[in-house]
């Protein structure tokens, strides 16, 4: 799911306009990028709430209900890799 829905903006390989306003220091190429429980929680909140991926992307990218459930279960299990 991360590869399909996040890395089009949140990748170390993206710069400038290709990031679609994603902060330069917020990359998900490696699990280690999710460095703390707070960062993991913010990531999970953004996905499960539907804030991410943004609806303004062209072409649009969506997370499925199953993917949101998977992220929520990951949170429930303590964000284990």
C-alpha cells in the first residue's frame, strides 16, 4: 500500500514539484523513516482518516477500505514492522 499510495510524493527520490508539497524530510522509502510512535501515529491517522493521499493528485490515488483497516490493525498491534 505504501508503495502504491505514498511514494509518488513521499520518496527520497522525489524533489521539488514532484513531491506535490510533501515535506522534504517526510519520506517512506524505508520503514526506518517512521522513526517514532508519534510519526507512525500521524501516518496511520492520515491514512485511516482519508486525509492522505490527497484528493488533488492527478491522476487520483485512493486507499481502499481494506488498506485503511490494515493500517488500523498495524496501529492496534503497536506499529510492529
